[in-house]
């Protein structure tokens, strides 16, 4: 219990804990060495996610059935297993069974295994049963690989908005869609196979037409986003340089103001000479000049920063609009390709339905004409029932056609919607992002300028009599 957070744990010792069931280890995906020695475990389970196991100690437990060893075959990296002092250890075939089923082991019960012993166990022990198990594992692995391949293909199709074509034939002729009535027709398998071949041809034509265009679209999107990011970075970099230059100037001027303040303090603390007032006026004038110069620099900085931001925003707006037009042409081409594909499918469906209906009519007429002269042993009872009910057969074919038409229309609508949604979402997201970035940037500029302006105002050099002057009572 309470081990879920230890996802990086590699070694764990749970020996002597009176454990009856292996559980709570599903998050320990990096575990390589696990000891469950001296517990009450009878079933080997609960380790499915511990795929990196190298060492597993289950000695002194209650494991009785050799079947439990099969569970350990999933751990391909397992090199050492300890099962000593379990009831299965007393079975005559224990060691041979373990070596036959776990041929990758190097140590069993902490004893080095002789490779020759493993080879002998593989050849002689329950060969048929073990081979059946291996075949099952190989089949499961192949299914997993096929599923992986299928998912990868679907991912690629989805990038080009063509995922609606995946397993389309299987969907059109699923048990839920395909009526049993038509399956008894002698002409039906040929029409179905012809439909499949032509459908696959149309899908290949669609892919041949759209994939190069979509690859170009993806490259353009990546290039556009990279250009936007670069423009933003360059603008921000230029702004940082301007701010840095201003701060350097501000530092110099604040240093000069500090020097003026020190001069004023020394003069106020010393004896007032004949040029005291003149000197004070000079210092006051110099301080005000420096502060005014810095405020002008700040004003210029604000103008430059705002101008840069406006120029960037205008450039990005123009770039987004131009790219929107480009992508409009690209998506239009893709939508036209999709429209052509689905129109071909509609024609294919009409021809297929007409051919099946015509074949059904012919076969039902032949069946009706044969009458009692036909040896019904040549007919499946269900087939005979279907062929003898013309209305039901034709209704089934019509419903089959409508089901196909509805599915094709749904796929058409879905693909059209996906293409349009991508374009609308892509550009609305970009415009929204630029709006937010622009608002944040302007806020940052105003905040920076206001902070600097306040700092400059607070940097005023103090002169004796300033309060009197401000009241109109000073010299």
C-alpha cells in the first residue's frame, strides 16, 4: 500500500510481511529487483506494469501450481527467479518446467543455470503444450504489431483529414449493415468483391491527390509558426536592447544626481561663501536639466517600444491574413478532392445496388420458375425462404443501399467539417494569441515606463529652502 508515488523505485523488499495477494505495484514501472520472500502468496499476479523486472524472489510462499510459471513469461528481461521453499519445489518436474518456460533465466533459486540444461528442457519437456503456448504468444504479438501499424496509419490519415476512409469497407459491410438476405445470392460475392476493389482504388486516388498537398500544408504551417516566433523574438530582443540602453543612461544620470546631492550637502554643512547662492543655483539647474533629459529619454523609449510593438502587430496581422488566403486555396483543393471522392462513391454505390437488385430479380425468377421440380436439397432452407419472398428481398436491398448512402454522406460531412474546422480554429487561435500577446506587451511597456517615471521623480535633489520656495517664500 501507498507505493504509487515511488515511480522511480528500482529495488523493493517486501519480505516477511504476511502478504497473501500481490497488489498495489502497478505504478512501479521502473522496478528491476523485487523480493516477496517469506509471505503467503499462492498466485503470481499484479506485476503486469513491472515490465523491467530482472530479479524476482518468491521463495517461502504458498505457490503450488506449475501453471503460475506461465505468468512470468511476459517479463522478457527476467534473469533471476527464486521459488525455493514453495510447494511446487517438491514436484518432480519443477526445475525442468521452469527452465522450459523461462529459457532466458540465468539463475534459478540463486543457482547458476547450465545452458545445456535449458536446451534439454526446451526439447523434451511438454513440447507440444509449450509450442502451443509460444504460438499463441507469437499470434498475440503479431496482432499487437498489426494494431500498432493500424494506429500509425490512422494517425497519418488523420493528419490529412482522411481518417474517414479507414476501415470504410468493413463499416459498409459490417454485420449490422449487411442484410442476411443478399448473402444467399449467387451473384453477391462477385459484386461485393468488385465493390471492394473499386473502393480501394478510389481511396488510393484520394490519397495520391491529397497527401502531397497535405504534406506541403504541414510544412507551410511549420514554417509560418517558426517565422511568427522568430519575428516575436526579434522584436522582443530589440526592445530589451532599448531598455538596457535606457537603464545604462539612467544609471549614469542617477550617479550624477547623487554627486550633485553630495555637493549640496557639503555646501550646506560648510561656511557659506560669497558665491554660495550662485553655486546652488547652478547645481539646481544642472539637476533639473539631468532629470528633464532622462524624462525625455524615457518618453523616446516609450515611443520606440510602442512603435516596435505596433509594427510587429501590423506585420503579424498581414502575415496571418496572407497565410489565411494561402491555406484557403489549399483547403479548397482538398475539399474539392474530397467532394470528387464521395461523388465517385455515390456512383459506385448506385451501380452496386442496381447490380445486386438485378441479380436478385434474376435468381428469384429462376427459383420461382423451377418450382417443385427443383430438388430442394440443393438449396439451403434459409436461402429458399429468402428467394421465395420477393418483397422482403427487394426491401432488404433498398435498406442496404440507404444504409450505405447514409454512411457515405456522414463520412462526407465529417471530412468537410474537419478541413474547415482546422482552418477556422488555426487562424482564430493565432489571432487570439496575437491579441493577448499584444495586450500583455503594451501593459508591460506602460508598467515599465510608469515605474521608471516614478523613480525619476523620486530622484529630485534636495535643497535647503525647497519647501519655502514651493510656498513662494524663498529666493
